[in-house]
């Protein structure tokens, strides 16, 4: 089972990457969905960190996948980004 902070982070990242909302709005919405302060902090860290390190994370994904990002499903790319961020940082 995926924890609520990670689910909220994925939802927020997908919305930001799709251009549906901006980062500050995504952070507010993720905070509203989470009741525990630790989950709020974790979700915010994942969201901001993944966006901050996006270029480096994308480089790793392309290298490991052996194909360009546009050949991967966008939701899979987002999941890989936030997963790599958590592993590396």
C-alpha cells in the first residue's frame, strides 16, 4: 500500500506537470488532503524536491530506460521521478 503522503505528492506532481495548477496551489491542495503534519511535510518535500531535481532525475531515467522520456507513459515518468528523488535524496 502506498502511503497518503506519497499518493498526495503523485497527484500534485501530475497536476503541475500537466499544467492544470501551479506549484503553490499544488502544495496547498496536498496539505488539505493530509491530516498528519509528518505526511504534509513529506508530501511537500517530495513535490518540491522532485521538481527542483527534475532535470537530473530525467537524465538518470533516460540512461536507465535506454529511451527518451516521450516514449514512456507520462504517469510512469512521474512515478519514476518521485521514486528516484526519494532514493537519491
